[in-house]
C-alpha cells in the first residue's frame, strides 16, 4: 500500500474513536511517511507546532495502535511540522510529501473564511421524530436571524448529527444573506487558539476582533469550555458583545447546559436563555433512511435487505451507522460486488461484538460518584440527606438495569440493606424518569461516561 492508503486506513480507525470535531480539528491536513519503517519509525506530518504538540500528548498511543494494525514493525512515531520560510522555500529539515502522495480530505473541505463545509445542507439532513424539534427550530432560525431563538443550542449524544445541523444552518444563512460574516468552529479550536496566544505572550486583541466582529457565530461542542477558566472568561465576554450587538449565536453540546459539570453558572444561564433543542437516538425508520441516503452516495450501493438488517442491529447513533456502511462498502469492493445478507451479517457481527462492553459494579459506582461529585464512602452511609439519597438510588437503579443484579445482592452491596430498599430505589427512579427530564439527562450522562470507549 502507498503512504496515502495506509494513512487513510489508519485515520478511518482513529475516526471511530474520537468526535467528529476532534477529528476535523487535529487530523485534518496530516499525512504519513513510511520511508523509515525498516527502522521502526513512521513520520506523521502536521501543519503547525501546536498540532504537533497536541497529537504527541493526547493521541500518540491511539495513532500508534491504529498504525501498527497495518505495520507491526512500526515501534514509534515522529511528528514533523511541514512549514515554509517567508521566501516560500521549505525548511531544510522538513520533508515535503509529493503532491501525489498527499492525503486529501474532501469530506472536510471547509471554506477557510467561514469554517463551513458546503457538503452539509438542510436538504440532506434526515428528519425523524428523534430530531424533528431541532430541525424545525433550526429552519426558523435561518429565516429569522437573531430575532427568534438567540442563542440556539442543539444538545444530544455523540454521532447524532449535531455538527451536520449546525453546518447546514451556516450554509443556509450564507445562501440567504451572502453579506453576513459567518464563523463556524469547535470550542476546542477556540480554546487552543487562546492558549497558544497566551503561551507565546502574544496580544489577544486580534483574537477578540476575530470572534466579536461576526454576524453569526456557530460553535460546536461547548461542553469543552467547562473548567477552563481563562477560556470561559474570554468566551463570556465574546457572548455578551455579540448579544449586545444583536448577532446570532448557534451552539451544540453533548448534553443540556444544566448537566455540564464545572460549567460557569453565568455561562449556563446565558445558554439557557435561548432555545435548547434535544436530538435523541434515531428510530429504525430514520436509521434506514440514513443508510439508504449514504449508500446512494457510495460507489458500491448495498442491497435493501442488507441496509434493513444494518438499521436493525446498529441502533446507537448515526456515526456508527456510517461506520458500519463504510465497512460493508469496503468488503464489497474487495469482492467487486455487493454483499449478500449472510455475508453482511458476518461483517456486522464483528463490528457489534467489538462495541459491546460489560460494566462492573465498581465502574457504575465510580461513574455515579464522579457525576454527583461525591466521595464514594458517602454513597454507602446511612445518611438520608437528599444530595446523598438521590445518587444512591440512581446507583441502585443502574446496578439493577445495567448490571442485572438481584435486589438482595444490591441491598447487600450497599451496607447490608434489605432487598426492599433496592426495590424501592429502582421503582422510584423508574417512575421519576417518566416525568423528570432533568433526571433523564443525568442518567443519560452517567451512562455515556460509563460506556465511553
């Protein structure tokens, strides 16, 4: 395989384990050289020093593992910045990969001025009951810029189409108001730019001007702002400036603001001042429609019965659906013809078996105490304080629902309590979940933490 082919396969594996925003931010414009693979060293070329540091510190093990699945002899990776001098001549110590070996990310071709990718449109956004509110509200925002829902926030789990919807809104506004200055970015990008300026002791006025002189600011994954005090401070002032100027703000988050841990209260209240629209998990009909649309875009479209089967077994999110379809297409290309239903079942069984995760009692307890910011011992005390009772009941509910523990077993684990205590906790949480949206989001957030790869 060529360098490009190896890197493309490696990136495909990495993409399954990171968010779309992370992948687009840090792996875009990277490439690979295996010229020294006999020495056990691969070279990953990155566009700047900040990307180099970030990949080395955060994703080195992930990249090495994915690369070694294709070349076991690779023992290490070096990260080189491909940069140019002011006269346009590359640095002598850098190796520029020939154009025919460059990996092009057409899927991530974004307008450098807006950050928008034209491939994301409202027309290609599959609508179902799981995202109908978010879609309808998004359409209203694009027709009533900064006058109806401002800010507008889309919340939902990983891989449910939030980025598609935000990008599509940006493209729709750009089409209807071509003179508007629109800027799309992730909160990670916002934070990394600010950190880079501060570390290099550079003036931040240009940074302030960049984000405060826009007509529409679109920011993905705002949950990553939480806990970063300097970034939150800068974003807070940016938010206020745009709000005072009557500019439209559009955000996304993997959970509603009230359940984002460590998010500054003043930011939480500002996000909640607008409209928050939730995207849930897609139902079967929507999953099938998504697979049919994506399949038509592929070189090897799949049989309907194969797509129907895939829609029935891949249930969590749209990204997993796309990953499954890409796997089916890859196997089809190897055969030079579409797969039969039986062949597809074998392929998808391998995929679904890898995604299953068995949780332990300790993992459930740990996820609960971390979410509610408690000491583990507090959960097992005889305290009847509400801030302890509720997390304890949630833990008992999850031990019953996800671990399938018996009521006597659960009661015994919680300090030798009677089985009726565990039964009462399970029934109460089950009942409250039917009417309390806040508790629904809390349990959802705990499970996301619990089952996160």
